[in-house]
């Protein structure tokens, strides 16, 4: 599966209730560089209840300029949350299913 296929997929809880859509994926780089780059690892998915559009990096702490853009994106993505990889029960091109008892983190969480 190509990860870009997951962007915009519906996010469902364990009972099948729609929570929103995948608006972004969160990765971390582990270890030192292997050949040219460090190895990426998928940490989780960002879920937006309203839109599949990107945060453009404004979910990160401390980014607030230019002010109009930050305000619009903050409003547009209100209610968004990060779900870590361990809380995903299934991942497919049409939907992402969360396990029962998943934890919703602030989108700015640095894993």
C-alpha cells in the first residue's frame, strides 16, 4: 500500500462510528543515517473531523506566523487528534479502524 492512499480515508472507532478522516501521517527518524537517510518509522495518524487537507505544519507547537494562515488552519482543524500506531486495529485505502480504548492525543504531540 502507498501511504498517500491512506490520506483522506475515513477513520472509524471499534464500533464503526465515523470519527473523521486521515489528514496526515506522523513519522519519526530513528538511528543514524543509513546510506543517505535515517530510517523512518510510522508513529501514527492525524485525524481531522472536518477536512482531509493538510495542517501545513501548523499543528506543531510554536508555529503561529503568518497569523491569518495559522488562525484559518487552527479553526479548520479544530477537534483534530493524533492516534498512535499501537491504537490502530486496521489500515486500508478506504478506512482506518481504531482499536477499542484508543487514546486521542493533541496533534502537536512529539513522539
